[in-house]
C-alpha cells in the first residue's frame, strides 16, 4: 500500500463524511451540541486543500499532514482526537514508500493508544474508541492470520460499524454526551459513527 492507496483513502473519507455530514450532526444534536458533521466536514475540506497545495510523497507524510490539518481546523473534541490518530499513523509509518498490512495494523494500534492517552476514554465509554478499538484488534488479528489487505480492511470496517451500533444502549462517560447522564442512552455516539465511516472508506 503506497501513497496513492492512502491518498485514495483520504479522498474517500472526504466524500463519505461530506455525504454523511447532516447525519453526523443529527446524531450530535441528540446527545451533544449538533456540530460533529460540520466539524469534520470543515476539517476534511481543509485536508483536501492542503493535499492539493503540497502533494505528499509518502504515506507517512500524507497521514501526518492530515493529522496536523485536523488539529488546526476542527474545533471541538474530535479535532485533537482524530488529529492525533492520523498524526500517530503518519509517525509510525515513517518514510517508508510501501506499507504492509502488518505495518498498518501496528501503526493503527499505536494510533489508537494516542487517542486513548489524550481522551482517557476506555471501550464502553460511548466514544469513537468503541469503533476504533475493535477495528484495531480486527486488523491485528487479520494481519497475524495472513489475510489479504482487502479482506482484512473489510473485516476491520465491519468491526468498527458493529462497535458504533453497540454504543446505542450505552451511557456516555466521556465528552459532552456524558453531561446528559442516563439521557445519553438510546442514541448512537456521533464520534463512533464517524470512526466507522472513516474505516469504511479504507479499502483497496
Ligand atoms: P464536541 O463534543 O467538542 O462538540 P464533536 O462533536 O466534534 O466535538 O465530537 C464529539 C465526539 O468526540 C463524541 O461523539 C465522541 O465520540 C468523541 N469524544 C469526545 N470526548 C472524547 C474522549 N475523551 N475520548 C474519545 N472520544 C471522545
Ligand atoms: Mg459536538
Ligand atoms: Mg462542539
């Protein structure tokens, strides 16, 4: 998987998040402040601009640029969290021109750690971690089993989608939704939903 592959991922994220902007904002209206869709759409629109200004030469450079742009442009909790996810992905991949499934799985596990270090959310707290963590686990076990990247990424996306749906009955313990206490139950977490969309965009 090279810089062209990862650029296609980011372009697909931009497309999918823009299509789902209002859905994500509606989810955030129920248990937050109704800005998650617009936050991410603004961030990834800036990412598109940054990529056309300075086309990155390696997967690591690309993902670092995405992370830095999100941190700069997205207000709200999700900006620094997704920013550190992408920045750490970029850092872990270093300056390698080609990335194996093993490399990506290891980088994703480390990137998830940087999200939990920053946000202090554990699985079950009803956040993006509930989608990212099962995806990271699935990617690692798929890499260990020697699956082809396409199959591995498909399984990781499915695990993220399942993790996002599983936030519906949970009570939020982190982020704005936690202020609602038991009233956060019965709604899908917007950040978990966007994380599932971001993973669904990752395919060969
Ligand atoms: P804000 O809540 O500041 O308006 P967003 O609406 O863009 O920011 O993002 C909200 C999402 O961020 C939540 O749905 C949740 O998934 C995620 N989130 C919030 N706080 C945390 C945290 N401490 N750790 C992990 N994810 C978090
Ligand atoms: Mg919000
Ligand atoms: Mg906000």
